[in-house]
C-alpha cells in the first residue's frame, strides 16, 4: 500500500537521509539512506514490494531482511501517526 504523510509532517533531506518533523508534538525522526529509499518509493505510489525490490537492488541486503525492514518501518510510521 502506498504511503502518505499527514499534513502536520514536514520533511527535509540531509546528507545522511531524511528528517521528519511531527509539527503536532515537535518530535523529530531521522531516516537513514535505506529508510529514505523506502519512504520515497512508497510516497511515489509504490507498494511495499516495490520498496523491498529497491532495497535489494541498492544495498547489500537479502530479500527476507528487506521485507522485514520495510514492514517494520511502515508499521512504525503508521503507529506514530506520521503516515497513513
């Protein structure tokens, strides 16, 4: 399922990944390059499987680990209220 951030979430790309700001609480989240790739893929309309494919292609990671990592990131973003 594609991902979208709430209206109260600001993003900024850095040399080290992406920073997310929850403007409601003032909490910051920092995504490393692999997390950034996952989020960009999902925000661009891709599915979780597309994000897994992108991780496997770009980083030295096996498919099972990539699948777990994508699912965990998406779950955490949704549980925190940052994404729907």
